[in-house]
C-alpha cells in the first residue's frame, strides 16, 4: 500500500509518463494540443480518462448540474450513436445515470479496459497505449458531431 505522499508522486509520475508517451506517437504528432478534454465547446460535455486499480475508461461525460439539461444532451448524443461508435468494433457503453465517487450523477459514454492496475508500473504501457488510441478515436468521432449537439 502507498502512503498519501507516495500515491501523489505515483500519480504525477504516471501522468508525466503518459504525456511523454503521447508526444512520440506518430498519429498524435503535429496537434496543437494533444487532447481536447474540457474544451469541447459543448456546455456540460467533457472527455476524460478514468484510471484506477481496476483498469481504465476513456469517457465522454455529460455533467450538466440540471438533470433535465443533462438528459437532453445525452439524448442528442444518442441520435449520433452510430457516428460516435465508429471505429469501436465492440461499441461503447452508454450509461445515462452514472454515479461518481463523490455521489453526483452524470451521463457517460465510454469504453473500458480491465485487468490492469494503475499501481503496477509494469501495466503502464498497456494503460498508455489503450488510453491514447481510444481517446484519439473518441475525440475524433465526437468533434465530427460537436457542432450538431451544441446548445
């Protein structure tokens, strides 16, 4: 088990290593910013990585505070399901009512890889390759429809 400080250092090392990994990937080279993440230009919609001891998820999250607005945006995204799932042979998981650790509810569309542990440095290569490739695809597919779902 890690102490609080050790865990903090491990997280910093993980994200710095992931950043270095992304900088040398040919399909990510030449991009102004590697990832869009919180700057989707669609209110209440963010792209995220969810890294844990159980694995990793690459997530498109709808997190409007008002439930009605969150459900409206989620419904708009379902209209473009085929576009979002392009290049994902197993599809994506669509969860209209996902509860975060802190208890607040959001809607999530994601893909997940299990069986790898963030605490094992030996697994980091698997994390990095999965995260980079899946986020590249999810971000690209989302940006193609972003103009249609903007409020």
